[in-house]
C-alpha cells in the first residue's frame, strides 16, 4: 500500500499548469499549419504575378539595351524560383493534419533544418539573381545622365546592402527563435508526458 500512496502523492504533486490539453494542442498544430500554408500560398501567388508582370513589360516595351532584357529575365527567374521552392514545401504542411506530439516535434525539427538550408543556400541564390537582375535592368533608364545613374545606383546598392546584411539575418534570427521556442515547448510537454 505504501507504493500506492507514493504514486498518489507523485500524481497529485505533478505540475500540469503549463501543459495544454489535447484540444489546445490540436489547435496549436492547426494554427501553425494554417499560418504557414497561408504565407506560402501568398508568396507563390505574388511571386508568380510579379514574374508575369516583369515578362509582360519586357514583351510589350521596346528597350534599346540587352542588359534591360537580361535583368528583367533574371528578376522573373528569381520570382519563379521563389514560387517553386515554396510550392515544393507545401506537401509537408498539407500532410500535417492529424499528428501526435512526437510527430509534430519531428516536423518542427525538419522545418528548422529546411529553414536553415533555405536561408543559407536558396535565399542567397534568389537574392543574387534578383540583385544582379535589378542592377542590369536599371542601367538603361539611368544611362542617359551620369548623375542620375550615380544616384540611382547609390540608392540601389544601399537598399541591397540593407536587404542582404540587415533584413535577411534579422528575419532568419526571428524565424529561428520562433521555431526554437515551439520546439522547446513541445519537448517540455513530451518529457512531462513520458
């Protein structure tokens, strides 16, 4: 009987205040899934629309320099590459419908690895294509006046520097912290349940 009393004492002293109930856990997973799906579809649609708009401008307008066409093509390619990479990851999120805590934890860990690969490899390629495309595309409008060209490229390189060295690292850090907080919370729940 002593073991039963010990078990009862342990059972009653366990702190479950921080643990969500199963319905809340399901709600967390569905909220996470729907937010990510909404963002991914928005990125896919907008990048495809912008790429089509760039291609339409290149087809309708008549430019003198080939650099304008190359730049526009590179920017359109970067938009399509962005849409393609987001489209490929949709399947994982659609399959995340009904899962256990451990499956969701594994999903979060895989998402973290995918996110790291995206920021280190894919985003660099997309930004590089878009940056080179923008530099080439804007050469023709500014080529007539040297002062305009210098001002335009100074503003462009400032913008690109801020995007590459300020916005991109902050975005990665913020998203990584969100995923890490979710992962730690789920690990804590799993440890308390086991």
